[in-house]
C-alpha cells in the first residue's frame, strides 16, 4: 500500500505512512494561469490510500483530480473531514442534497471509503461503494487524560452529540451530560447541563465540529455563570469559520483542541490510528 494526499491532509497522510511503514507518494500541486488546478503524482503502484479532507471547493477539486490521477490502482479513500455532509436532506424544494452529490462524485474509481466522524453516519448510504464510519471519541478521551484533566465533566452541546460525549467520557469513567437549551425570550436562550451541575467543575465541551463556535461561546459564558471552574472545548473537526478560534478564547474558553482531520495549530490528536485500524479491519 502507498499513501498519497491532497494539500489539505499532508500531515495526516505522512502520519499514516509512518505508522504503517507505507511509502508516501510525492505530489506537486500548481495552477494554470487561468486558476484551474493541476497536480502531478509520483508512482502509486497497485494499491493506494488517497487521503483528502473536503474543506472547501478547492479541496474537492483537488481530491477529484488526485483520485483520477490514481486510476489503474486499487484505491482506498480516507475522508478525514467530509464537508457538505450537513446538507443531508432536501430541507425545502429546490435545494441540493449536497452530501449525496459529494459522495457520488467521490465514489468514482474508488473501492472503499473511510469517513471520520461524519455529522450523521446515515449519509454513508450516498456512496456507491462500501463506506465505513470511524469515531475519534476514544482518542479524545485518551488525549484529555494526558493533558492532566482530573475528573472533568464532559458535556455535549446538544442531545444529538450526547453519544459522542459518552464515548469520550467512557474511556476514563468520567461524568458526562448534554446541554439543554431553554428559550427565555425571542432573543435570549439559557443552557445548562440536563442532569448534572457544572458548579466548581472543570468542564470540557466535546463536539464533532466547531464551525462558527457560536454554540460553544454561548455555552461557555453560561457555564461560567453557573459556577464552572474551567471550560475547555475539544472537537474532531476544527473548521473555525469566521475567526471562531479567537472568538472562543476571547469568550473565556481556556483551551480549544481539534484533530488533524483539518490541519490546524491546535490539532493535538490524530485520526491516523483509527484510519489505520479501519483499513486493517475492513
Ligand atoms: C451541529 O449539530 C454540530 O454537531 C455542531 O454542534 C455545530 O456544527 C457547531 O456549529 P457552530 O460552531 O457554528 O456553533
């Protein structure tokens, strides 16, 4: 097996190569004068793992081109972050089902795909090939323990993320809960843990994605108001749209951590282990 990646997943791809003794294939990326993307890949051999997060339109095009450049080999695709997955329904007439569109395009010429913490694993049905969902929750639990966190309260920002919080907390036998939103007026919402009390606790809010950080900034402010000692945040995919990282820190969130599914300065845990395990298992 060889590993090759888009520009968006270079570090994760080299970790995968290093951890498994696979060769990392060199790729040169450039653009034509009109702005179109171009790439030239080295020899991929008979079996290749293509790694590329879908973070934006350029990343999608680059991934499509890279998969095409690998045609002729048996291709396994790792999608560390599958952007466009949250538009997973036609919420109203005339809308695209974006998750289906992206999954369809990325199935072409590929044998199987591994996706890390996709927002709703039901979208995997849109791939035309075997598609496997991987969760980074155990790695986040292990990482938090290594930071010296002692008996934190692990909180999901909503009921939908409660299973994720339970999986993070379960690694160390920590308490977990989810936040419940109460609308006080048309402008004001209150949020508090559904069953447990945040007073005097170190709280870590965990989620699959931090996008604008709006949910977490509000939650952190309210948790401090309820007497929390420390509020930190750990997610899988650090999208950090519109200055979200600074927004969170300036809102009092002490630490913000994410994985290398999107390569950031605060990517402190890796998806390489779960992708390697997934490939070995399937
Ligand atoms: C939503 O269901 C997701 O799990 C995240 O909670 C959401 O995408 C976070 O968005 P934001 O950071 O913009 O509040």
